[in-house]
C-alpha cells in the first residue's frame, strides 16, 4: 500500500522528522486558503500522485505569492501528469500539496528498504540527492552508503552518526541528521513499512536537515495493525 506525500509527511512530522510546513488542497480555493495559512511569500505547489519524477513532468512548481499559487493550482488540478514511473498514460492530479519553500544548501538522499538477499533491513544515504536513485546505483554505486539492520534489532545511534559523517555533514548538521535518521527508522518499524524514501533530503543554509519528500510503502499483510493507515 502507498500513501501520498502529504500523508507521509504527516507521519514524519508526528515522529519528529523535520518537514516543511504545508497543507493538502483538493481545489483551487483550498490551495489559496493553504497559502494564506503559511507565513511565507514563496511556496512550492506539488502534485500528489503515486509516482516519482513529478518535477520533470511539471508537477512541482515554485509560486511567488497567493495569486501565483492560485494560477499553479488551476493549471495542475485535473492535469494528466506523465513521468517515467507513470507510463505513457500518466496519472490525473486530484490533490496538491502547498508548502513553504526551503532555503536549500545541499540535496541528499535517504531511504530504508528490506534487502532480501541478506535478510536484513538496509538504511541507505547518498550525496546524490535529487537524482533518481536507480541511476546512481547503476552509474556510481559507490555513492550509496549502507547500514544493515537485523530484523529483530534497531538502527543504532552510532550507525546513524556513521551515515551522517559519510554524507560529509559537519557541526550541528551531524546532530540534526542523526536525530532525523533515528526518527525515520521509528516510522519505518512502527508502521510496518516496506520502503521509505526521501529524495531530496536537504541541508538548509541554517544547517537544518529537512525531508522535502516522503515516499512510503507499507506491508499489506500488516495493515490490520494500523487502522489509521488503512483510512489513508
């Protein structure tokens, strides 16, 4: 089972994973209302579909001011968004996420998945944020750093710190990344996830670590334990 980015970010926010402030919108009017609630003049309007590559297909746009948010929402809602993951038929955009823009210094990648070959979970990070991880794996696999986690164990603090150091983070960034990685693991294990992916995970100019994306898949066999996820 998959959920939308705005739903994944709500799970992240509740677990202590930093995410931008934002609201979902199912109409142009709701998009404008969302912009009015946010204390910024620079917004990101993001199409909510179950597929990656949205920005290349025109599904992620900056907007300056509420009037431009209205224009972007009017253009996106109802559009047929085609990405490399949707196939040529694309997917209709029925929901948007309106959120505050972030002051980005670096783009990184973070993900957790089950490695069936080893029978362990693997927490992966890369400095190649914003790039499709499949391309990184194919062309520069050395840029994907991994920490394996026993199915009956947990991500350890020292492992989270190793991942932070491997990304070349420094100073307060290391503390923020370590805390974020541990919180991501809690989401993954507590909700019986089969995949969590953040691309990009960003470092801001104020040295914060923020999840600008939230892709989450759940183990269907465990959904009976999570009525709140089923409702999504």
